[in-house]
C-alpha cells in the first residue's frame, strides 16, 4: 500500500512515530495554537524545530526561517498557516524529501489545508494528513478528545 493512501489512524500513527518534527505557523505569542502544539510535541519527547521567517528563537529554542535551514533535516512537518503559505511549505518539504506532512484542520477555526498541496503530496507518495491536529492524539485533554469525537462523528476521520 502506498504511503499516500494509508487510512487516517495509520497516517497519524506513522506521523507521530517520527522523532524530528518541524512546526510551522508559530507566532511570537506563547499562546498561539501552533505554539501550543509545538510545546505539546516537545513535552512528549519529540525533537521539535520551530519555523518562523524572522524570529531568532521561540519558546526558548532556536528558530529556523524555513525547513532547509534545519541542521540534519526533519522527518515530518506540522503546518498551521494560511493555505497559501501551506502550499509554499509543502512544496519545500517535497523538494527536501520529507515524507510526512500534517496540515491543521478542525471544525472550529480556519483550516491550513491547501487542496492543491494535498494533491501534490499524494501524487508524490507523501503521508499527508489534512484533518485534525496532533493534540487530539497526544494525551488529549477534554477539549481535544471532544474534537476527535466530533470529527469522527462527522465522518472526517476516515
């Protein structure tokens, strides 16, 4: 079975099995959504790399302007940006040979998903996840457990 056609649960398991994950969409505010996901991944033992085009550091860690700037590269990329920026990041990930991309998408806020980028990733055999967020699977709190339930009931976690 090709990576791009994995069922949702297998795609999530594969993504979360990686140890070096870049997180895109962080802001200089510590209470941003991407920042919370970054910290959750870091606190769960992942080697995380914050991506921000102009910040020197975020959450006490060195920040990188883009994926190519990360020494040693990464195994996966989580994106929480607007869809036009998501396209750029996904294209860079494809050029770098990164095989796992998760685009934030839930029922309560604007999506980071670019359908064009999803299609390019699938065509390249990339494990691309275009619904939900890692917070729903890393010892989720009540809110994220409810989000996972809601998305499952709505048929979006297939």
